[in-house]
C-alpha cells in the first residue's frame, strides 16, 4: 500500500470535508509496473454526487474578488512546485510514466494556475469605445456556474490543472471526477487545496466512482452549467447526446491521430530528437504524440537510421527507477492494442526495424511493450486508422507535398500535427492545409498554458489554455446604459 504525506485521506472531498462513501464501497488502485495494490479509494453513490453539486451551487452564493482568486491560483501553483517530487512519485506509482516525467507534469500543471493568476484582467469589465443607439455599453464576465470536470488517466495532474485553473479564474465552483486508474494524484492535489491553499468549502469538490453514473449526474443536473471532458471520441459523442435535453455547454478534448511530417530539407537530427520527445512521452500514451510518421522518400533511409539508433538506447522499466525512459502501458487492454497494431502492420507488409516481439499477457494491470519502429506502413493498417496510444512508430514514405498533406488529413481527428522543413513557404502551405488545431513547425511540442489548445473535427470543441481557456467558464454579459 502506498504511504505518502500527501495522502492522509482516500475519501471524496465534498463541501470542504473528507467524505467516505455512505455504502462503504471502495475500488482498488493498482501499480501498472508491478501489480502492487496501492490503495482502496472511496466509490461514491448517486446521492453523494448530488451533494457535491449542491455544495458547489451553495459556494457560488458568495462571489470571490479578483484578489482572492489571484491568491488561490498562485497558492496552488506554489504548492505544486514545492511538492513536485512527491506528486511525481505518486503519479508514477499509479500511472507508470517515469518519475522525472511525473515531477515535470507537476511543473506543467503549476503553469496553468500561474497563467490564470497573471491574466485575471481578461475577466474585468470593459466599456465599448463606440456608443451604439446613444448608450454606454459594458461587457462584463460572470461565472458560468457549477462546472463538472472529468479528466483522463494519462495526465492525472496536468489535465485537471487545465480545467480547474480556468474555472477558479472565472469564479466557478467545480465537481471533479478523476479517472479510476489514477485518482491518487488528484487526492494529493485536494490535500494541498485543503491544507495549504484553504480553498473555501464547496469551491472544489472531488467525487470518485462509476464514470457512467457520475457523468450522467453532471450532464442531467440543471444546476451544472458546463461539463468539460477529456477522453475518447466515443465517450464524447455520448456526452453530446446526454447533454442535449438541457442544452448544456460542453468543452470536449477527444481522440487524436497526429501526423508527423519530415520533408527532405528538414534538419534530420533535430527531427529525430523531436520525434523521440513527442512519441515516447508518457510511455506513448498521449493524445498529441506522433501517431503516424511521414518521411519523404529521398531521406527515409538516413532519417530512420537516426531514429532507430535513438530508440535502441531507450531503457524500458519501472518508472520509479531514475534511469527509466519508458514505463508500462497502463493496463492489459492498452498493451494488447499496441501489440495488435504491430502484428497487424507486419502481417500486411510492414518491416520491423527495432522492437516488436511482444507476447500476450494475462495480467490486468499493465505490460511493458518494447519501443518499436516499423517501416512500409500503409493507410489500411490499424496503426494508421486508429490512435495507438503506445510506443510504436509507424513510418510511411511519401514523394510529394500534395501527397503527404492528403494522407495526413485522411482521418476524422484534428487535434495535433507536426511539420519539419527549413522552407518557410512550404511550412506555411502545410500548416494552412493541415486540418488540425495544433500544428508544430520544427518542434514536437504539445500544449502550453499560455496558448489555446483543443480539437477540431471529431477531436472535439472548446479550448483549454490561454485566454480562450478562461472564457470557456465565463458568460459574457452585455449591459447597455441609456442616458
């Protein structure tokens, strides 16, 4: 069982109090690297989720000042940075990613709270320079209300930071549902909210348990104004349907299938380094990591030689060990999906360059899939049509700019893409042609707190980060004043 000063409680947090499940039910949290039983976490019932919504609604009756919100946001950022090592350790134990990445994710999360603290002026009232109809017009920003925040397991602290920071900035109260695979990092955050930041009762409420039950409660309750969800496109479609009767506002960051394009004039060493950083972060389990790698045929041999050499140096192992580069997949289903994608590609004619050889596993908690590179991939292979979510690099060769842009856009997803070229005109043509919200040019970098991020097409709608992320939780109210 896990022992941490940031985990004195394994219960829900409702209306400023740690709250056990009335039924006494719990669920297990398992270390995907070892199968060790880390903790038993409270599994709430429907009535307790309703209590959390009521607490959030009650908290909104006492509006906060900009000064109070600034203090809360900066306090959270500081607490995350001060406890980054322990947060990273907890995150690694329940997720599997290397400890250095877990601690880095705490820093990343702190950045969202710091950004919102520094940009609260975005929400202050503003007067229009014009005076339509002889009136003085003011635009002011009100909190949207109670917000439901549903986060995935792959970034246990980073994903909630994107949502909660903007919700606090906009003066909303929240009900938060963490993934059942990784609730401990969220519990550590709530320990800091309770012990260090002293967020007022009801401002942030934590509920764990059945994803379907909690999601339905948030989507169908009239007092919940916004539901923000990060997860699969399949679940996102269900949320849209269930929210329709109340015309509830949603922000959805859904699936990805990121193309990573290397043109013949690219700096190949830099493009190889950036591919490594993009593809293997979080053990390959990120929605923005390179999922399809397109390399211009004239430089494919040279580029793949560099990539394979780098992949061979990666150490696969338990993320708690300091020299680990890649940890386990989070569960058996994730492991078997990567294994299937490799076997499907090889069966349809791809060539294995490094890795592969993964065997079926019979443990439910996870598995160590070797980092793998395959060449000669075509669009009829599963690894091109689906998001692999694991350490597989499938390489497709191309001849022309028009050809690769058509192939890159051949997906229902539109989250992230990457382009490597020294030619600015080619880069700008590619960026404008690519149907993805986030397009990195000569970088594999994903989102940052300072800029908006989200999906287009079936990768969702709404934005997190930047001014746009803050406005997702605010209602712009227009007030004309006559003489």
